[in-house]
């Protein structure tokens, strides 16, 4: 086997692999002997079919099988001999037709890690965020824990919608006189203040009571992530079906012991929450500080990115976007976004 490395670019290489004729002939002979043992051809006993008959009948299959086998047998050794490590899936191409008595050549196109000179990084100054875990952060986390264990109940008749309420609504959305079916829902639950649709939508429902119907006009930002809404004035017809408040469990010793029997009391719980937040913040600050350092070094380095790596990253982003939309009960098509649009906006 002979190999030769061709530089297509600093990160893209092409390896030419030549398998000598002697090895090709040996593999072809082995393949035809195997076919001869199994072939059933009228007029010939099994194992006695002449080679030229086998070649007429099975040449295409034998050549394909042998060439594939030769590539599999030699590919790893070729990569090792050239001493490079591919970072994306190699692309194989048969450069010559496999023939008796001739060398067989195939090529492998692959991408490798970019090489560059690391600039001087000692002495680079990076501002590190000061770790602060105050009572507000602890109380906010405790409120989230209580909310996660709260229960929803309908408010008394006549009590209007307040910020923080969970409102069950039916609504239709119109762009002019055109109904936007993908922005229409029945029995949707909206928490006032989360601004899931728009802050003006939530604000317009404050003060409404059960059974109220309201018309709400919202002007969406030009950069709204939902193309069907971006830059448009949308009219919503909203009906308030129900109003629910979130009843939180009391923050007492019984509650914290239900969370973790090892906790003694509320004060112990607060200390535990503070410790958890402190560890989380330490890891976050370390992670962000390292990122800042790497970004500072990267600004001083110029190198070519392997296109395969870029493509893989883009596909991962597209997949994440699609997964998030499914979690929200929609998809790219309903949002009026193409996969290509996601890739373009990412780059």
C-alpha cells in the first residue's frame, strides 16, 4: 500500500491510497473461489464452474465487494501512516475501477483540526465577577420552590385578574382581517406577567373578570422571533374562561421537612439553599471567566474553521430550536420559519 497526502486547505486534506496489483489479484482470486463454492449454475457441478463463467455472471458484485473490503482493510492503516486525526466523517471515493492485474486507487477527503500559533496569554487581565449571594437571591429561590409545590384554585366570583394569576382564555389573532390559525387557542393558560405572547396582551387582561371578552391590539417588535408576528399590529379577541390563583404552601418547619427530612427547621433550609446557590454561582463565575479568557485569546488568533464542524454546529442549533418549539406546542412550519432561515440568522 502506498499513500500520498494532498493539502486542499489548512484544514482539509486528501489522502490518495494505492493498493498494489498483487494484493488486488489475491483478493479477487479469494472472492471468486468463495463464489465458486456456492454458485449453482445449470450444467456445472457446484465448485466446478469455470472462472470465466463466474466473471460473466458475478463480476459486478465481486468487484464491488472486493473494492469495499480493500478500503475497509487499509483505511485505518492509511490514516495512521499519514499521521492525521480526522474531526469529521471522511468522504471516500474510488479513483480507479478494480481490475485484475492493476493497482487499485481510492481517495479519502477529510477535515483536521486547525493549527495556529498560540499568542502570549500570560498577563492577560480578565475581570472576574465578585461572588455575592444575598438574602434576595435566597428568598427568590425559596419562592420558586414554593411555587413548584403550590396548587391552583379558581378565584371567587367577581374577583378581577391580577398580576401573577393564571388565566384560562380562548383567543383568536387577526392580521388585519386575516385569521392567524397558529396564533389561535382554546383553554390556553397564561400567567399574567410572564408576557409569553406580549406584555401588552397580559396588561390588557388585568382587571378582567370571569366571562369578560376583550379586544387587544398589540404591535410586535420588528425583531420578534415569530416571523408571522414580527413588525405587525395584531388584533386579539380574548375571552376569559377562568381565573386561578396559585396557593403557596406555608414556609414552616413541616414544609421544609417534607422537602428533606434531614432539615431541622426553616433556618436550616435557608442555609441549605444559600449553600446550593453559592456553589452554583461559583461554577457559573468560573465558567464565564474561562470563556472570557478564551475569547480574549481567540481575538488574537486567526485560523480557518473546518466547514464540516461549522455544519455540524448549525445542525445542532437547528435541532435545539425545533426541540424547544415542540416543547411549546408548535414547530418551525407553524412559526413561518425555515431551517435555512435559522442557519442564516445563526451565522
